[in-house]
C-alpha cells in the first residue's frame, strides 16, 4: 500500500505553538502519523521539574504514538547572499556539533534519541554527509539523495504546496494550497508510488488547515496511508532508497 510520509518542519518541543497543537491534535484524531522536525534552538537551562512538565505536555499531544521527531538542527538560520546555513557552507566540526547538540537536547527532553535528520531549508553540503557518519543512530535522511549507510527520502519524492502570504522571508505566514498539492502529487498517485509531503504547520493560516484536511481525504481515497519513516514497508517498490556503506 503506498504511503505519504508527512514531514512537518520547525517544531519547538519546549514551546509548542497553538498552530502546532492544532496540527498534532488533528493528526492524532485522524490516525495520521506525523514525522516532526525539531529545532533545538538554544534555550535557557531546563531544570528537572520543567523537563517533566514538557514531557507531560508532549505525551498529551500524542508524542511517540501519532507523531515522532527527527533532527532539524539547532539555529535554523541562513544567509542568502553567501548561501550558507547550519549545514551548508559550515565547517565539518560545526556541523557535527550542531547534530550532537540537537540529539542531546531532544534526548534530555523526551528520553528519545532521534533516528532521522533533515537540514534546515533543505540546504546541505559534502560536510553534512561526513558529519552524519558520526551518528550511527541517525538511520534516515530527508532530501539528500545519498548518504552512505543511511536510508534516504530524496528530493525526488517531495511534494510541497505552501505559498507564502505576503513577502517571502523566514517565519512568514503561509497556507496549504489544496489544488497545488493535488497537482504536484498526481505523478505519484498515478503510479501508486509513495511520497514525502513537506509542510510547515506552525506558519499556516486557518484556511491552510482546512485545505490540508481535504488533501488527507483526497490521498486516502486513492488508497494511501500516512506512515512513519523507517516503517518496514519502506522496502516495498517505490519507497525510499537505502544507501550502501
């Protein structure tokens, strides 16, 4: 059965926004698995009591059941003029440090060591491939076509349908465009091939949530299911590629 791998970017575990709570609650109520990319931005030290509070809040939202997390870096910043970001144009040591800090932060907060990675802005370079080799627990990678020893959900599997509302800039409001999503996913639906749906629900307007719900109905009517990355059925034809070591 073909799958939609729902890749939802830019979650802050220590400060879950209203939009994210709405999105995760919808996923839980509809039986949709969400693969949520966590930004582990530097935050004030969290004491044990606050960590327990955060864990309780995440559990109430279905963490570990209807949604799981993957490493989306620490700072999530870029400089367009130099085409640099957390994992593009940065030294190898810097990229290793960013991966490790994100891994450690989320593990302390949730007790879970993340097993997947996706670069902010989908910007990456050769050092990213080298840095990922230092983290054997990271077994799955988004957007990058080949990483030795990892299973890759390459860019050729992506569907994106989130036009900006107004000026294009980091953090700008977006919506989810139903017709665009249908059009871009048709090449997968026509051959019953699995695909990655990339979204940023923290930036959606109200109409975006309604459009997303309609798209869920659309792909389900075509026989698709929403699955977690790393699902055993990924080995079926049309799934992501496993890179040889």
